[in-house]
C-alpha cells in the first residue's frame, strides 16, 4: 500500500499544496465546450512535527483555509500528528480521537469545512484506518467519517435544503457492524434528516474494517439550473479501494449558482442522543487526502494503492 511515496505525490510543493483556479460558472456558460482548469489540493501530514495537535494553523501552513461562516471543532484537543502508528505512506498520518461517552463535533472527533475553488464537479480521496477496538456506538450506531464535499452554506444538521442554502455529502458509519455509507443533503431529501446510500461490493454491504487502511473516493457533480429551476442531473459516486461502490443520479442540489467549494472534514460520533456515544475511547487515522476537479489526479482510481 506504499507503492507511491508522499515525496512523489507532493514533489516541488513545500506546503503540500498544488492548486490552480478553475473557470467560474459564468465563464463556463460562455464557453460550454471548455474544460475547467484542474484544481488539486492534497495533504499527507508529513510536514509538521509528530506528537503535536494538527491545529487549524497547521492546516493553513499546508495550504488549507477554513471557509468563512463556520465554527471548526476539535483540532486543538482531539487531533495529533502521529508517527507511532504505521501511516498509509510516509511516516506520519492524522490521528483523531473519539472519546468514550461523547457525541457531536463539540465533544467528539473534529470538524472544519476547507475552501476549494468553485467547480461543478470534484473528486475527493482519502485513506482511513479505524483503531482495533473502535466502538460504533452504545445502543444506537452512527457517526461521520473523514472528509466530504459541500457547497454554498453546506445544508446539513437536519435543516431543510431549499436550493439556496447549499448541500453536503459526507461518508458515515452506521449499524452495530460499522456499515459504510455516504450521507448527503439535497433537494430530494425527505423528512428531517439527509439521505444515505450504502457502499456495496458484489451486492453485499461494505463494513468499515478495523486496523486496516482503506481508500474512499467521492465524486460529486452539481445539477444545472434553468430559469431558477433545478434540473435532475446532479450525481454522486463513491469508490471503495478503487472500485465503484455506490452511485446516485438524477439529483437536485441547488436552484442558484452554488458549486462545490468546500472539502468538508466532518468526523464525530452521533447521532443526536447519548445512545450513539462510543462504549470506549477510539481513534481514526487519516492520510493522503486529495481533492481535484481532474480524475487523473486521483491515482487511487487507476495506478496507485
């Protein structure tokens, strides 16, 4: 799983960041046949010293800025740049803490939406490993895993999606087996909360493994809009260890000009009640995060593992 080193992934980038601006939606409307310029951000957590929290200032030093209007949680108290546990590649990864008996991002995991250049479509890849004794919950079981994609005001948290308050799409665990799924908010969602699509391989539900690095790639395409009406041409697709594991088409996310503009790190236990709290302390490690408008930048879908 270490066939491609982080030095190669980030060669020539002192901060671990390669980025170019995408064309604006307006420019794309004027040039419908034009391909957007690729925008690539990546983070391997190799730069900072091990043993310290990976704070928002460390994210910024690696080229990742928090989106305006959001309140990040957990970075000073529940994260660590870890070199004691084998990383996916290189010598370091990001370790996040999920305390026994605690739920929500104020008390569990870490949360921050990071700004990325606007584009209608993005790919986002990360590697993830759960601790050997990770607890999926007490009598109820659910939680957010790692980093997803969002746009605009990032509709989430049980709020209705109106088409003008954005959208979000984040990996989760559910059930006492740690079932892997993607949890998203769009104009389609019924009831108080968002919808989910379960990851599958050969017709069987995928369960998040423990003590093993696995890769998740999400592709999200925002719908087009005609005369203020959302067209049902939005898409979400999830790849697990390089293979397509879930796909949803015909989605409507927006009625305005919001695009994907956030890589949304959102990982915590819960569920909104104590029954979702872990039965014991647990950790999740994250490594080799990449987000790009160009599929070719995500080697996990073609040439690396």
